[in-house]
C-alpha cells in the first residue's frame, strides 16, 4: 500500500509548481498526456481514478477546485476526438487499476462443460478474462488500444505462467479473420449489439458452432424481436436485459445503465 501511494504522490508532485496555462485544448491535452506518461501503474488490487489523481495534481499546482473540475470535464470530452487521445485516456484508467479484477461471471457460466479452443478477447483491458481463459486451457489472443493495458496483461500472464498472444490494436484495425475462433469475448468493449455490421463480421470470424459472449451497457434502441432479426444467423442461447444496478460485480456502468447479456452461437447459415 505504501509503495502504491508513494507512486501516486510522486506523480502529483512531479508537475507541481506555478499554475499552468491550460486554456487551450491542445495545451491541456499535452499536460494530461505528460502526466499519464509519468504515472506509475498501481499494483494489482489497488485503484484510483484520474479525476482524483490528476485533479490532485492540478490543485497542487495552484488551480482552484472549480477550475480543476472544469478541466477534468474537458478531458472527458477531448479524449473521444482522436484514436491517439483515446489510447492515452485508457492508459490513465488502466494504470490506475480501473475495471474489475475477477473474470466475468457470464463468461464462466457460459463455458462450463465447453471444450477449450481458440478464443479472441476483443478490447481485453487488463486481461482478466483472457487470463481466466488461458488458465482453463484456451488458446487466447487479445487486443487493446492501450499499451498500459497490454503491459498489465502480459505481466500478470508471466507471473501466472500462462501463455497469451496480445496485440496493440483497435476494433477497426484488428483483423478478425475468417473461421479463426471458437469463442469471441465482447465484454464492455464498446462493440454495439445494435451495430448492423457486427453480426456478419463475427459470423465470418467464427468457426462452426463458435460462440460470442456479449455483455455491455446499452441504450435499448432495439426490441428483442428486432435484435433477434439482426442476429438471425446466430442461435441466441441467452438473452438477459437487466435494469441499472442489477449487475454489481462488473464495471461501474452496470450500476448506471441497463445491461445486456447475450450469448450467441454461430449457425451454418452464411
């Protein structure tokens, strides 16, 4: 605990001094990016938020609480503007230990009695599900846009004596391939179950009878019959549409937004 707190304190003090001029978006993002680069990852089991830690840095450098809050809101807006900024933002979150540590309950329930094969963990984060799959005998590949996430995953795999293949990539740059996977894991990874292009992409990438395990916060833009038609080339093995707060062992979004749990199996149809 002392080591973790010392690392955070060092990150705060590194940029302490005269209050910076962060009026422009570019200046603010350069400052935030520099802070993220200096940030030491917290040990497993420890977590904070960039609002707490970067906010403390801004306060230590002479900015008021309202000014710091406004800058944090701007960062939330700016990080969505480019892929490079998105990666920096997620580096901050993963260095600070954000996200659950335990593997997905839905994933564990789905795979009971299933023979291991080739699995893809899309936007794998710190690797909680990929590590679980590897421990169960699956041949696991995962990708994420955050170098910090992949570093945490690879470190945990090495310590556990597990073998994983990881790639630095985004959804739009990773090649899913054709008939490559027995399982594709889509858990809070910003894949949209309402995306009309997604069923065909995943169907093509899966081997016969391959599975998709999908859990995410969603906007309920489609009814169940509409969603069933969209995923018509899959057999729906599980469909849970849960109210906010029903899922308490996952990302904080589960407490704020409805949660969709969807387990799909590829049929023989094209």
